[in-house]
C-alpha cells in the first residue's frame, strides 16, 4: 500500500516550467503594486488632512495606525518604498532567466535566498505590529503572504528543475552566471543603483510634521473662559475651537494645518484650544486603556498656560513620543523654559485637574465621541473640518 502511494507520487509530473516562472512574475508584480499603494498611502496619511484608508476598520485592523508609527520608516525612507525597491530588483533579476544559457536552473537558488530574507523581514514586521504597534495593516499582510509564496515557488523551481547542487552551491553559481552577463548588468543595475542612491539621499521627510514657528506678529491670549487662543485678536471672521488629544495623530496633523492657516491669516482666523484626552483615567467615555498618558500631558499644558507658555508647551507635547505613561518632566521643562519641580507638581494640582475636567465635561455635553473635534459657530465637526468653511475666509 505504502509502496504504491510512493510510486504514484513519483509518477506525478510537474507543470511546465513557464507555469512556475509566470506565477513568480505575477507575484512580483502584485508585490510591486501593493508596495506602490502602501507608499502612496503613507504619503497621504501625513499630508492629506481628510485622508482615511479603506482598511482603517478598527483599532486592531488599521493601516493608518501602522503608517503613523515610527516603525514605518527605515533608514530615513518609508518601509513601503523599500518594498518597491526590493520587488523591482527581483523583477530585474528575473530577466536573467530569459537567457538561453540560464536553462531552467539559474538564478533560482539566489532568488530563494532573497525570498528568504524578504520572508524573515515580514516576520519581524508582523512581530512589531503585534507587540509594539498593536494594530495590523491588511495590505502589509498581503505583502507578507506574497513574500512567503515567492519563497515557496523559488524553492519548488530549484527542486524540480535545478541541478542537485544544493542551495549554497547554486547561490554561488548564480552569482557567477549574473556577473558573466555584463551588458545586461550595466543596462539594468546601473540605473537601478542611481535610483536607490537618489532615494536614500534625497527622499523628502514629509512625515516630520511640525507647526510654524511662534511669531510675535500672531496675537495670542486667553479667552474669558480661560482657554488659550492664537490668531485673530479683535473681530476674527472665523473662530475654530479644537478639542484634541496630544497622542492623537490626526489631532496633531490637523492642529499644525490650522496653525499654518492662522499664521497666513492672523487677522481672520482664531484658533481656541481645549483638551479632550482619550485617556480612560480622565475621560469617562473611554472604557479601556487608550492613549495612556495623554491626560497628564493635558495637565502639563494647562500649567504652562498659567505661566504664559501654553503654545510653547503645546508644540512640544505634540512632538513627544512617550512609552506607556512615562513623561520626561525635566526635558519638557527645559524645552519650555519652566521650572521642573513646579511642572511635576502640577500633575497633582486639583485646580489644574478641575480645568481639565471642565474641558472634558463640555466635550461630553457636545457629543464628542473621539478626537479631533471642532466647534465652529455652534456646530460640531468630528475628525476634520469641511474645506468650504475655510474657503469663505481664505481667498
């Protein structure tokens, strides 16, 4: 019985070589287009205030959250762009298999080694998504699957069509084979090398969001209710009251955009800041740990407002990357020009906590379920502000 099964397996004939070859080519193209999509997605996440990807489904399944993490950048370039670079390299490598001298065996051990590296990188990023980002990107998972399929097919081709030389020996033979194709190397890899070097040197760091410098030409003050404002001091045409969380990426992106509008139109637009940390220890609408530490950050900025340093502290806090609920009080005090001891004690000041609670309570009454949120002429806008509102003011 067992012998008959083994005999039948031996009688199974593999598909013709082109079937495997074009399957690999299709997978590479799929990986390339997926990486291009992820590259564009990464750019839009940081530059388009109204952008939200189709896979921003939940807290756990959210491509936007993954792109917003510092792990989406490697060596000063988005990981997705490195994916484009990697798949382009493999597609060029695949062209060597068209050579008559390649037969059906050359480049595949090398391709297997590259796919093994791609798969290992996929595992690393899957672990990072699980343990650190705690969110998953559907299109990234698709990329991981493509990498593992490339590993499988390159192994399958090597086994079925290659010589019985082993992966390591085959790898060496592939390197020799490629270097013998000097014209093809120059025509393909010279422009490719220029492209990679240019990306590494000149790629713009659009993900480094920052507000415009605080200027003495832009008025600042405190409303009658005690809320910090910046922009139009007397009769502004548009007053925007923001409810934000210092650990909310969209809050940061929108806040910096609004600040630039205020900077360009200081007499027309006034921006009023209010706090709405999505921290379960401060905000009753949050039922589980989320944006832990944002409540303390709000307390620190409220204290800074009392010392006339709100906007300085505000800009610093939007750029802080805290781990857990650990905040470096000394570093914040030095940057904002405040006394570190008094800044630390402000976290336990009941009067400051009361100011924060008023903001949160008013936000709850207004029906704010998440951040950012904006009040304009008594109307609530969640997430973003319609462009038409600004068109009436900014010409």
